C-alpha cells in the first residue's frame, strides 16, 4: 500500500511539473513546446480516462470523443488551473462532467428516435463488444467461442447492473473500485463528503451483489439446510 | 445462553459484509465464526473479480493501437486550437474561375452582351407580331381572313378629320357613276370643280 501511494505521489509530482511547464510555454506563446509537454500528461492519463469514460458511456466511439474533448478542454483552460489541486483530480472532473453532458444529450436524442429491432442502443446493457471472426480468434490462440460467449454475457450482465445504479453511486463505485482511488480521492474528484462517498460505495456494492446474483443470505441457506434435513429424516 | 449472546452469534448478512468491505474494518463475529469468514472471503473475491472484469472490459475496448490513434487525434486538435483562425472570403469561387484568363473574360462579356441584344430584339419582334395579329383579327370581317396583308392594308383607310364635303364630291366625280343607266343623269348634274372654279 505504501508502494502504491509513493508511486501515486510521484505521478502527482510529475503531473504538477508538466502542467506548470505547459502553462509557462502557453504564456510565452511557445505552442509547439507546450503541446509536446502536454502529450506527456495525455499519455499518462489516457488509459485511465478511457476506462472511466467507458464505464459511463458504454460506447467506445463516444468514449473516444469524450476523452479527446476532455484533454482539449483541459489544455485550453490550463491557464486557469490552480496548482494546489492535483491535475488528475481537475482533469477527471472535466471528463466526468463531459460524460454526464453526453449522457444527457443522448437521452434527449433517443427520446425522439424509434428503437430499431435488433439493436439495443447505447447505455444500459449495451456492453457487448463488436464480435470478431471466430476463425480469426481460434487462429490467434484466443479464448474458445464458449469462453468468449460467457465473457460477453458476464460483461453484459455487469453493464446492465451498473446502469441500474444511480449516477452518484456508479461514479463512486467506478472511481474507487475500478480505478482504485481512496475515499479521500473520490471525495476530491466528485466534490462529495468522504462519509457520503463511503455510503454511496456501500449502497452500490450491496445493490450490485443483489443484481448480479452473488448474494447468498444466511437465513435462506439455513432454511434450505433445514428443509434438506426434514426430507432426509 | 442470553438473548444478547444469541444475537451476537447470528451469521452475518451480505449487507454487513458490504459494510465491512467498504469501511475496511473488521467484525468480532468474523473472528469467531469460520462459516462467515469463508463467506466474507467469497464476498471479497467476488468484489475484486468484479473490478477486474470491468477493467478488462475497458482495456479490451481500448487497445494500445486505439489509444495511439486517440492520442494522434488529440495532438491534431491541439494543433488546430493553437493555430490562429483564418477568415475565408465569401464568395470567391465564381470570380476565381474567370480572373485567371483575360481572353476568357472578354469572350464571356461579349457573349453576355450579344445574348442581351438578341434577346431584346427578339422580344420586340415577337411583341410587334403579336400586336399586328391582334389588330388584324379585330378589323377584318370573318370572310376577309384569307385576304393578303396588302389587301387588308387597303381595306383599312385612315379616317381624316380634314376631309370636307367638297373633297368628297370631287372624289365621287372622279370615279364617275358605276351604273350605265345613271350616266345621262350624271351628265346633267353640275360638277363640283366647276362650282369651285366659278367661286
């Protein structure tokens, strides 16, 4: 744990240095150098940003656009960035706000669209990836068709369950559980109180456990055991 | 066994596991009950696997190649952002086609002028013809419609307001009587020109 926090502290320091340098270059009108230095920040946060946006939007193309928009927006507004806040936190807020705006726009758009027969559309439950050719997958030594199908099915279930969570619970769950942020970090990212973050996380995990069918209540187990005993006796 | 002890010995529910898991703390029951410890371990494994599955899914959607393309797009957009905006003049295309070649421009001008003149002339002719046709059909009776244009011109004689009685009589005398039987009577009648001469 101490290794992880040391690494994240190093990342934050590197971010702060890079952000300051980009700001200085922008102020001096040396745009090419500013862009070059900013690419360092992009490559460091790109994967994480894509994961977060993907769990919000559930569509790879939309995620691509949201991540691009967030990086461009952050670059354009970097002169107003306060350095006492970690770049990661500031950038993630921009990204999440962008994702929420996209979801709202999509909801508005879909209200006017007639649903097509075969396609489930974006959002809830549309976690399926585009299917690649099975022969290609076999040749490349990938998972068997059964495994691929099970994985896809499981992903769809997770996506459906995640889509059923309220917006805040989902955000907290994705940030803390998928991205491994602490409650304090999630609090800084979302602007929520630390104890509120914990409550949201608790509710999210409880609901997901119920939705994904992993729950085995002790009372039910006991009941089942009693019933068995009665039958055998 | 007291009620409190019995309550304390009850197995933990998933709800409690979720609370323990979220806060990161422990529970005294977990230390005492092996079955609940196993179930909590199972819960913990489920939660960790869920996170891993979600990460894997996102990573499968965003391969290194895709991320490289995304980075290139970001770089391109940033470059566009830094470049000052260019104002495009409007409209330019129509002029640009002609401006390069002066002889083309001259021919286009001549052709346009010629078309204008031809159009104007044609318009006048068509208009005149239509007027003539209308006048002709109004003046000529139905049985004259087959007559030539010259005949129709003769038939239509302008009415002069200065045409007095004397001139009319002189014209009548010049023509003479058209019926043979009236010629003798005509000879007895005094001539208008003689009367005028006498005056």
